């Protein structure tokens, strides 16, 4: 075999692997929103991984944090982690949970060659975890198209010690992953999950996710939930096809950002220009081209200072709608006809207008096409 076709990985000589990690931003290095911490749920800090919670008396904090030097993950090239800090929970109820999740696009799963229906075709999941509370954490791999789920747990995690978790997962005859742009696979980890969702599955075995109790195999330990300020950190998340875990695939920041932008793009410090066909239409038609083709026509969110103005008129308005979006860009913004940030920008139609987006990250337009 030519030398260009072999590669040494973990002291094994194997065919040239190329890209092998299904997970995007498993290094947690990319955070396009420019926010390092947030008490809001959803995807608020690092790209592609979000934190969901329910029943919390006080909102937990999600954050992008540094991996400390001198630790094993640091020596292996990991510099960032995704961290959750628990707030003061004053009650423990059956429906409570805090959940990490990343969704993998269905056609991306297919492109890596895993036959999810075959017991002889396997994927291997690996990641590093650290917790301020010594305990075992629950997790699962879920396939939404077949509503099947594979519960697993981390094993015992010691206090404030980085531990590598590795699980090899075979396919099963009932599994389905559509070859489309939807959510094909979910990776989930629960710092805490209540009894509504526990006890109905079988650990490390595929089962139906038709009932609420099937999310995990065993009742969860409450020690994280009941400890104010308890933390969980994760880094080096990888899911690859094969029977064993290879070393983490470190992609450059630029490569990781490029993959993230299929699902989320943000624009700051921009000046778009276009025309308004009539003064009373309150619409600016322009050519907003995305830097990368997105998964689907995205939803736009305006953050901070975004204004519409005519150079000839000393007034400006704030748009409240970005629309006519496609996978490649957007073609119109609209502002209200009245109110504090509304009104005409002069009496003439077919006039030159411009949309100004202030300096980021506090001022920006976000476009999201996450496969929720």
C-alpha cells in the first residue's frame, strides 16, 4: 500500500481516515455568538451544542470555559470545554431535568457510512467529563426518525477529575435514519434527569423511545440537582464509525467554523444597500449573500444596533423583520410604520437606502437553520 494511503492512529496502522468525527465543534472552540456564559436555555454559547432544562427553580449557567493546563485533556490538545453550573434548586420534582444535546444532520450520519440497522456496523462515542460532584451520569443516543434510543451511563466520575468516557454502539434492525437534512441523531447527556423520564429503558441496548420513562435505564442520582453551584464540564466529544475510539480529530478553527456555518451564521459591522420601491412600503430590497450555503432557509434574529437609513435624510429606523430568506441569502428587511423605531424615511420611493449593522458581538444579525 502506498505510504499516502496509510495512517498511524493510536499505535495501529489503518487506512487513511480523513474526517471521521460526526460531531461538529466537539472541541467547543467555536462560539459565533460571542457569549461565553448565559443563564438562558438553548444554544447560547458554543455552536451546535445546547442546554435545555425544565423544572428549575433558578436557571443554571452554561459557559464556554478554558481547559486547565496540566490536565490530561490539555496535554492532548483540548483548550475549551462546555460547562454547566447548577443554580439553587429548592425542590426536586419528577419532571425536572438539565440536558446537554447535539443534533447530527441525518445525511451527515449517512456520509460516514454507518449502517444503523446492522448489529455488525458500529459507532464509537468518546468524550472527556469533569464534575464537582462524584457520581454516575446518564446519557443516550437517540434516532428521531425511528424513535429508538440507546441509553448509557458514564460510570463513576470522581470529584473534579477529568475522566474519558468511551462507548461502542452497534446498529439494530429497528433503527431508521432518513437520508435528508433533518435531525438524524441526538447525543444527550443529563447532569440531572427526574423520575418521569427514567427507569423504562435498558442500559446499552436499543429500545423504543415511545414513552417518557424510556430516556434512561435507571433512576438518576439527585446529588447534582440538590447541590447549589455543582458543575459539569465536557470536552473532546467525538462519534465515529468503528469498534474503537481513535484520538480526537482536531480540526483547525477555520475548518470547524466552516462546518458550523451550515447551521448558524452571524453578521456584524456590515453595510447593506438597496432600494425601497415606494416610501409607504417600509421595505428595503437588497442582496444579502451568506458566506456559506445553509442547511435550510434560516430564521433571522436582530440583536443590538441594526438601522435603516437614507443618506439624504437625517433619520433612521430599526428593522423588525428580515425575510425572503433562502439557503444562500436574504433579500428584504422591513421596519414598522409607526412607533419609536418606525416611520417613513422620506417621501420618495425608488430611493437609495442602506441597512447598517453595528460592531459585534453585541450588535449583529443571526441566521439559524438548526435541525430542531
